[in-house]
């Protein structure tokens, strides 16, 4: 047998394990790419047709619970591939093959602004409906995810405070009351908001834009959390993703409205009077948490997010884009935090230069 590390040598074993789990032989496995956290294959069935096989290496599963989370997401959430078989011993699952379609990232990085705009709104609306529909599965998901690492509001506050500390270290701008402010706001959000079941990582490259609507194909970060953390992906946009640029005017507002419409169609109780404020808090927490990550790579001015064959913003550009969002959008809800991020951004620009973030390629020639 080969090792658990994903790679070409693992393909034959993975197909054999997947075929045994499915109850029929599989052949001609073709790697579909993606992250190094798993091996993903399209495989042919003996009787015709194809399936998608995903396998996690042992170390990754122990660190993130990715296999357990993906199984729960595929079983309990709509708008995803169908789960056909699992092999927990080999951290492997078999799912239906949605087919070859453009991702939302393809549209946003393409040359058709109308297709990109409509795709972004379709993604946001589908995500809102998906998390609203999954609210009834929350308790079942909590039980099923009992062995996976907790991702609570406490942990999100820790990440936000770590981001503020990293900014203070890099710029000399003290966090002042921002750390306490964001911690308190996240605690209030967690206490007031109704939890939903979320796919977790809903980045544009994880969403296939099919004729029947968006299909979310990466469920390894499936999580129980307030819907505001998913809405924040529309507001920022794309909180933890690599395929991020400056949005054209009006896009994020339209995306957030589409998300809210998707939620409202199934679970209007999720949209309370303080809905917009909770989204700002969640988005600021994402932005600060990512600041701590991005700052590790800003010594190299040319270092970029994402795959090398599809470069997006540099780490510096993305960090400044996120800090500017907090300063602009969170001033009323999180004044201390907005002030600190504004001062940190000014200090970084004094060293790096202005570094205005380019807009998404789909609108670069028209907006």
C-alpha cells in the first residue's frame, strides 16, 4: 500500500477503496486539482457514467476534521453533490459528478461583466437559501461533528485579537480598545443570532454555476454558526478566498440583498432588526483574522494569493483592501476597531506606497 499523502501514487489505491465502498469497480481516475489538503478524482463507473472521489490524508483529517465535516455537509445540505458512499477508515467519500461547469471565480475573472454580476447574485441568493434551509439540521450536525474541532465565537474572537496584535507589531499602532470591542460584539452576535448549518468555505472557486443554479462542491469546512458569517462573504466580499479584487460599485450591496432574499424565502426569522450590524461584526472579524494570516507574507512585495497560474491581488493589496473595508463600513458599529485599522493601513501605506487594489477582471474594462 502507498502512504496517506495525496498524490499520483495514491490514485490506484484510492480507486480501489472507493470502488469497494460504492460496491462496483471504478477506473480511469483523473485528478481534478484543488488544494493539497485532499486528493480529488473523477472516476468512470463500470456501467457508464462518472463519480467524484475525494480522499483526505490522515494528518489533514486529524487537524481539521475535513472528512467528517464534508460527509455531514453532503448529507444534510441541499445545493451540493449527492453523497453515494463513504469509507471512514481511509477518509474517503464518493459523490455524484456535477459535471464540468464554470465556477463563479471563472466568471469574476472573465470578460463578461453581466455574466459575472448575475453569477455573483445567483451565488449569494443560493447561499442564503442553503444556510436557511439547513437550520433544521443544526442539532443533528452538532452531534455528528462532536469529534471535529470547535469553531465557536470564542475562537473567532481569538483570531480577530491575533490579527490586531499582528497589526500592532507590524505598524506600532496599539490596539487600544479594539480587541475588547470586537470580542464583546462577537459574544453578543453569538448570543443573539440563530445558528445555521453552513458549507463553510463558499469561495467562488468552490461553486459550479450549473443551468439549475449554483452547486457548492467543497464541504470540508462545514460548520454550525450564525448566518452572519456567511453573509459576510457577500459583504466583504469572499472573506477567506484567494480570488478577491476590489468590487465594482454596488456589487456587494446587491450580493448582500440577494443573500438576505434567499434567507427570507425560507427562514425570515434569521433576519432580525440588527441584521446589518451583525454582518458588519462578522465581516470585521473575518477581516481581522485574515490580517494576521496575510501579514506573515507581506515581506515579499510580489507574494500573491492563490495558485501561481491564476494570480490575484498581492498579500499587501488584499490586506489594505480588507483594512479599508473595516474603516469604511464598521465605523458606526465598531468605532474603536475602525480607528485602529485606519491608522494601521496608513502606517503600512507609508512604508509600502498606496497600492490601490484593481477591480475584478470582469469589470476592469468597463467600470
